[in-house]
C-alpha cells in the first residue's frame, strides 16, 4: 500500500478518489496572478503528484487567469480515467489581478467554455459555483439564479456534476433544490471550525467536504499548541494539521497546494499519520485559542 492510500478513498462524481488531493492555485504567479517563475517546475510538481497516486486536482480558470489550467493540460493531458479535475467559476480578474464577480449567464457560460478549452476537455467533471456573497467566508444571499445557469449547462452535457463553494447551509439547500450537489468547498482548518456541524450533516448525505485554506491560507496556521505537538511527534506543524483534517471526518478531501516538490511530498506523508485521541483533544485547543483571540464565546 502506498502512503497516499493509507488515508482511504471517497466516492465523488463517479470517481473513487484518494482523500489526499492537490490544489493548483499556488502554481500561478504571486497573488495567484500571472505565470509562475518556473513553469517547468510547476509541470514537474503536477506530474509528481500523479506519480504519487493523487487523482483529485482542484483548479480554476481564474487562477492566473488561465495559467493553472494550461499547466495541468501541458503536464497531464491526455488524462487518465481515474483522474478527477474539479474547477470553480463565478469570478474574473482585472488587469491588476483584482477579483471581480462574474455571475451573469453570459459570464458563467464563457467561464465554462474557457475551462473546457484550457483543460482540453469536452465536459468538465465537477464545477464548483463559488458564492461571491462573502470573500473568504460565506454570507447569506440567494444563489439560485446563477446556479440555475450551471444546472442548464449540466443538462447540455458540458458539466457532469456541480458543487458549491463558500456557502452557507441555507445556500446548500437552495442548490440541492435545483440539482444534486457533489461536493462543498468552504474554509476549514484547525483554527477555523465554523463548519463542524455542516461537515457532519454532509457526511450523512455522502457529500464530500473539501476545505480550502486547510493550512490557514494567506495567513498560515500559527499556534504554539500545534508546534509543540508537531515537535513531539517529529512532524511538521502542517503535517499534523493535515492529519487532523483526515481524521476529522471520512468525507473530508484535502487539496493542499504547493509549487514545491519537497512540500508536496511532506503533504503526502501526512496521509500515513494517525493521531491518538489524546493528541486530537490537545489540538482542539487551537480552535479554542482562536475563538478567544477573536472574542467569540465557547460553544
């Protein structure tokens, strides 16, 4: 059994995927804008991820824009049957790299065709609709109109499955009234656990939950508790954080991103880590400390 197989698999969109996947966002340039400094190095990371057994890649055509999808195509096309590529839409980039909502029917349709062209596909495995009601956290507001556009494109055969990103439970129910939901992608990590109840609810429905910013995102996880545990286990803090996510719920699929081969292999090694119940209880302190720092009451 390879390292990556030790964390198991989960069924999503007709694919049995390894729970340790790969997020392509960091393959673009600084600020997720423009090309990488080392395009061949980016191609090598993608190929190394596949060689290690990863068969779930998360991307978007607004990374770059177009950069990560073109790199994926260069590195991996023609794609193996077991590879699941998940993309997301609802935004575009301005000339300075700013993020602009792109929610009209024409913009959403064009985004689907951009993804198809740059990935070299005739149909997209999974398209996540990212709600723009909140930036890096969900906010209430209807998603029915733009999501219905994607449901129509699914009926046309351009999209096989749909998911949701940056959404609330109310928005998930709204989406499920329109079409089946293959996955939900929200911010979640050791220090950001507002979706605890949602993860458990989705697990009961056999719906994948894919945390973005699993390692803290633009502000990497910083915790003395995490650092002390990692040192004691002879692991990196990020390996402990990823291992905790894999043990948190069976429907959690990870997509940590990196442009470094060394970091890729460190992330993959977390698949083989089993944390004791005592360590998991200690790690709950990271969340409690984060809530105290933000002024939230314990719940």
